[in-house]
C-alpha cells in the first residue's frame, strides 16, 4: 500500500513512544522509574472533577459549537485579563483538543510551502514536525548553554530571511525550563517588529515558574505585538488535566476564524464535559496550582543537586516547567561490555536496559549531548532514579 509522502517527513512523538515502552516493561514486571512523561503526577483537583460529573448528570453530553462554548471562551478571556492584562473578544478565542491541537491548527492555517518558521533549540519535540506537515521549513536556531539556552537578539536577526513567516517561542520551556525576563523579551520583540514576522507563543507552562520570577507573554508587551501574536495555552499542565484535552488559542479574529473553520473539518468541538471542567479550572480556586508549583520546585532543587554531583554531568537549573536537561556528553564513546554509547538515543536505551530508567534522548530536542528528565514524579522516585543513572554512568569505561 502506498502512503502519502507527508507521513515520511515526521516521526512518532518520542516522549509518547518512551512512555509506552516504559509502561509495557512495567506491565511485564520490570521495576521501571519513569522520567519520560511530561505530565503532572498530581490528580485533577476535586472541584474540577465534580464540575465534570455535574455536567454529565445535567446531560451536557452533546455537540457544542466547533470553537468551544461561550462559557469557556469567557473563562479564557477572564484568565487573559487577570493574568496577562490582555483583552480579547470571543471571536478572538478558539478552544481545541489540547495545546498541541491548537499549535497544529494555527500552523495549518498560517504556513505553506516556501515559508520558513524559526524554532529556537532546545525545542519541544513536536514543533518541527508540526511545521513539516504544512509544507513549510522549520529553521532551528541553536541556542547556547552559556546563554542559558536563551535566544539572543543577534541570533534571531541573523536567522530571518525573506521567507521567514513566524517564530515559535515557548517559556518556561520544555525541555530546559528556560525563562526570559521582560527586558530579554523586549529585545527579541524589537527584532521581530523590525523584521515583520509573526509570533506563535506557547505558554502552556506559564503557571509552573519558580523563585518568584514574573511571567510575561510577548503579546502583553504592546498592542503591535499582540496584533502579530497567536497565544497558545491550555489546562493540561497547570491543573493536572492532561487527559481532559483542552487547549486554547487567542489571536486576531481572522486567524481564529480560520482555525475554527479548519477544526470543523478535523475534530469538530472539544469534549463537552471537559469544557465544563476547564471552566471550573480557570474560574475556580487556584490554590492547587501554587501547591503543585511549590512541590515541583522542591523536586527541581533535589534533582539538580543529585545530577550535578555525578562526575562529568552538568545541568542548568530550570526556572520553570518540570524538566531538567543534563549534559551527559562526556560519557559518549565509552562502553559497557560490547555496547558503545555514541549519542543520546543510545544513552537512553542503555539507561532503560541497564538501569531501568526511562527518559528521552536530547537529540529529539535538538541537543544530542543531553537527555531530558521529567521530575513530575515523587521525591522517592527521583532519588531512586538518579542513583540508578549515577551507577549506570559510572559503569561505562
């Protein structure tokens, strides 16, 4: 059977692949420490679950408008006003089946063959494939660890060509937990405005930020920036609602209308019950968000301390999200028995096979000397898993 050529351009999601393999090994009886999933280990707050149960009992189980209910759009509008000092109308909001779906839809309505889309690395694994599927070309800008993995204005300016349509920028970032100050964002914004490209701002980890650092989305820094921005967010990470699949996008009425039309032909509306739950998440008590973030910060401090105590391993301290991105490149070229570790994929395989630790190769994020570890798991699992990694690395000769 002949498949469409576009499917050859992309790869399966490595994070989901690793998680599936880890789950299969656990089911087979292996004691696997799972550092792969980008998913809070906390349960969805009770008030959100109860809102969904009420929706079921009330019979709110039918189709909704394609782009989401007015009630949820209003909750999103209130969130933007409250948290980001951004004002949107209902016609400038679209609700989708997760932030990934929002990103896919906006790429489909904005990009086409001949366009270039800038993606700073290390980047979330799906950005490049989402761009490939539009026929456009992802242009990766490799950031430097010496700059804290932050995109520099000169790098941005050098990467822009007449074909450049937009930049996808995300912070706190997956995989390195990078955050930008207001001044750093303003310096990037000056280049963006001068060059006349669009901004796709992935703010999904907005609430998971540490050390009292404020969050600014680029669209909030001025009316002109808002005009050229599409802001992507969702409830998955902040409210431990990954399986509920609710994301949203805010942008110009023209773009949002196009996204809604596109969505009408691929998924129709997001799940009605999940929309009711998301309303409660956005409008209800927010104490759970702070509780989770404080716990993640404790885990961050522990895992960075333990990883950097391993000889030859370096690791920037994340400022947000719940991942670390340690450099293990000093162990490449070493072997265990007949196995020679030459790259991050082989390192991830080795650690899974020999240490029973599941994590994601850094090469999938654009930096092959690194591995990505999610610390969205318990302190006990972090301590046990990092010790396994330490022992496994020290076995290499």
